[in-house]
C-alpha cells in the first residue's frame, strides 16, 4: 500500500500527531474534511496504516494512504520512530481472518518437517525443529537482543530468563494474554518470542496466528516450547508460521542452539535427513 507521491507509506507504518496536528484537533474549529479528520483521530500513534484503513468508515485503502500523505505533507503527522511502543493491540485476539493454517501452509509444513534444510534432532518423543534465519537481517552485534518468554510455569520462566540473560539477551516474561499484549506494547519490540502452547487463558497456537496476522509483528521470529509432541501439534505450529518447535522437557544447549539458528547467529551445524515422525505417537 503506497501513495505515488509518498511511496514510503506502507501498511505497517505508524504515525503520530505533530504539535500542529494536535492543535488542529484541539482548536475550536477545523477546516479538515470529515474523512481527513477521522483518519487524523484514528492514526494518532496507536494504529498502523492497515489497521486505520480497516477501521475508517468514510474511506479506506488507497484513500486513507492519500489522506495520510496529505497530512504528512502539511506537517500534521509524522512517522513514529519506535513503533513497538505505539502499536494498538486492542483487537489483537479478535478474529481477523482464518484461525486455522491454510491447506497450502500445512502442505509446506509437511515437506519442511522432513527436509534437510531444517535443523532436526529427535530422540523418542522429543522434537527439535528449527528453521534457519534465511533472508533475515543479521543481528546488530552492538545491540542486546530482546527475548519475550511466554510461559506460565514460574520455575521454567525464571530458568529461561536466567539462562538467556547470561547469554546477553534482554529477557521479558508473560504468563497470560493480558501480559502478552502489554509486552508487545512495551518498547523495544522483542527480537524473538519463546511461546508455550498451553497457557491459562489463551491457546499458544492462537497467539502465533495473531502474531503472523499483525502487520507490525508478522516477521517476528517465534519458537514454540511445549509439551505437545504429537505429529498434528508440530505440523500446526509449523503451518502457523513458527520458526521452531521444541518439545518439553528440553536441554538448555539445544534451546540456545535453536535461538542462535533462528536469529541468524549460527548456521546450525549438521542437518539430520531422517523422517521426523518415525516412532512418533
């Protein structure tokens, strides 16, 4: 989504009102058309361009982009520099499309689960599958990466926080849906999410799907950490867009290697070419 005069306006961009824009809203009178005024109110540091287009009643799509271009040109709005703390997650868990992976995604996951392009290590019922970072931008060595650990078991959450902190990560934790939303709103945006499936008030697979549907989070690396080791559960995670699937109990060195591979810090060593489902319950 982009305007011809302003090709850099994208669906995931977030804007905030400038002092001039705030004065326009607070003044006793305005010369702005109703559609323009509506966009100005909706966009104020809370919604992406795509979300604003979906919420606007008087205009949408390219019309919203053109309005934003005009507001930007007139100095009423500006780009939010740190979008992580500005995004609106009010509707994060509301239905925004399919709640199940598509047939194409499931088919792709089945192929990937046995491919030699995956890091695969399986012993008995334990599954360790991780996608390599691929085209992702290499991490900045001068910046500590942020990891969000979504885990409701206090001991495991504290253990993961301790281990990852020792490895140089900034670690935050969440144990339910409200805390997940709060952490996504808190800057900086996580560079990686370790996501449990069984949470007290929300299913981890739903959280994964919402992340992949959100314009500001859809490329965020996610590794599932769960006791669910069935074939269907693993395929559901991979088809839903997970970058890794590690079943509990797991070894810390296996997890750290998976984190390194997903973030592009390591190539992952040798790759097993065995069928990951042999002997699987």
